[in-house]
C-alpha cells in the first residue's frame, strides 16, 4: 500500500499534471495539510486546495489535517 503526504502544501501550478502524478502513484490515502509551523511558506489559495482535494477524492481517500484546515476554512 502507498500513502502520499502533501504537507506542508505549497502553492502549485498545473493542477491536472499534479493530480495525474499522484494518481500514477496509486496511493490508498492522500493526506493534505497546510504549514503547521507557520513558516510563512507560499500556500495555495483555499479554492485551489479544495479543487485538488475534490479531484483526488474521486480516486482515493483524502484526509485533511483538521487543525490547520479549520483555521483556513477547509473544515
């Protein structure tokens, strides 16, 4: 079984290619979290993150870090 951690999630371009790469790995789980240490890293917008999660959720289980996602409104 494979697991992908996207954390801290950094801003990205080429959403479809990013999703394709992750799908090629074929993980049973993808875990997404923002910068939990507040290092001021370049993070994607809420909309971009939600679109990524939505696309990945069609092919695998996606878990969001509850604490950081609540602060950013991803609930």
